[in-house]
C-alpha cells in the first residue's frame, strides 16, 4: 500500500515541477478591422494553436491602428495589428514599436463607387468613405485619388469607423465612393457597385497590415513573442491549405454567410496573405517614403527602425515553412 501511495506522490510532484512548461501564458492581442487580412490570428484562436503553444490569448477589438498603438504604449495590450503608416509616424515620435510578423505587403482594398461613376477622376467634388484619418483605408484612398490627378480640395473624405459602415453608407447614398477590404468588397460587387481600382493589383508594395509590439515588451518576453509568431504562422498556413476551416473562421469572425462572398473573399486573401509572414523591405521602404512627403524626419529612417523579423527568420531556419507547406 505504501508503495502505491509513494508512486502517486511521486507522480504529483513531477506534475507540479513540470507545471511551468505547460502553464498557459496570458497574452492580449488586438484586431483592428473586419477583414480577411487579420485571418492569421483568428485562425490561431479558432484552431487552438495559441493553447498548443502555451498561450492563453484574449482577442480584443480596438478599431484603429493608432488606438491599438496607444494601448500598447499604455501597457494594455501585448500585440496589435497595425498599418505601416501609423507605425512609422508613431515611431518617429518615439513610440519604439516593431513589427514582428507581416500580414499583407499589398493594400488589399478596393475603391468602390456608385454604379454611375466609372473612373477615379469622376470623384471630383464627391464624398469618399474611409474608416479613420491616417488608417490604411485613408492611405489607399489617397493613393487612388492622387493617381487620377485629384488634389485634396477636389473631394471630401468622411471617416466612418468600420469597413462595413462604408458599404452601408454607399448603398444609402451617403457617400459616392469608399475604400473597402474583403469580404466587404465582395459584398459591394454583388450589390452592383463599381470597382474603380483594385489597390492590391494596381497599387504599390506597401505595409498595409502587420502585427506589432513594443520593443520593450519584445526584449522582456522573447519566448512569448516567439510562440505568438509561431501560432500566427500556423494559423496562416491552415488558412491557405484548409478552405473549410478558413471559411468557418470567416463565417464567425467576419460575419459572412453568403457562399459566393465567402469564396471570393477567401480567394483574395489566400493570394495576398504573406507566407512566410515577413514584412518585406520594399514594402516598408515605400511606407517611409510616403510618410517623408509630410514628415521630413522620415527621410533618415531605415526599415530596421520599424521591424524585427528574427522570429519569422527563426522559423524559416528551422524548416517550419517547408514542412508546413502553404502557397
């Protein structure tokens, strides 16, 4: 009998001693928009990848890159999705945040308009919907409008907070055009609206969506960052290779039910989600150059000032991306 008790006691001691290796580390991660560009974190949450990698992740929703950055600096978040322009502007003011994984190095947006508007140049004197001033939808709108020779006094920009609100405003006639991402651009096409420009195809290589954290947090929590990046990469891999799982995620997190829209949105992001999830040097260089047009201090900035890709590079060195496949 004593021998049996001794064995049980030894087992309990072993479990207690090993607890730190399997205890779930709490992490708060922010998503900023209803878009397939943020599928990596949604997939990691849905498929239990965070838990598998020893993380107890709370997904929060703050609908703005700039507000997400502010929450990181206030210590309220560990990670947030953010666009390159907001990150660059914040760092030039001393934020010291680094991108640790890339989501899209293209502006995966469509400039949609009322059916009677046929060209971007026809938006002179019109109202254009975006989410917020300084957001990636704003940057994309300015690129499209500038490419048609329009100046800022030629049109009116209306911030509408969330991407789906832009489509609602378009259909209601409150705006004449708007910048939307998948799956909202799929809904817009189905509603008979006109796609004036597909920024993913016609726009520049540009850091539109990426995952960032403060350098202070990264330095103090390297292993947590490593596990978050791994979970994120696994989420992207499943998204690209398991369409049914990806569409279950889109139904839940992006609130899409129509199968045609699901298929269209999935195909768009299967093409443009970065895998391996690097922020490319060219994409951040283009962001810096764009910011430098209004902030001269950006002219001396370097890509390394804004990104820390070593965690993705570690996975690549380990053969993770070859082993896991993906597009």
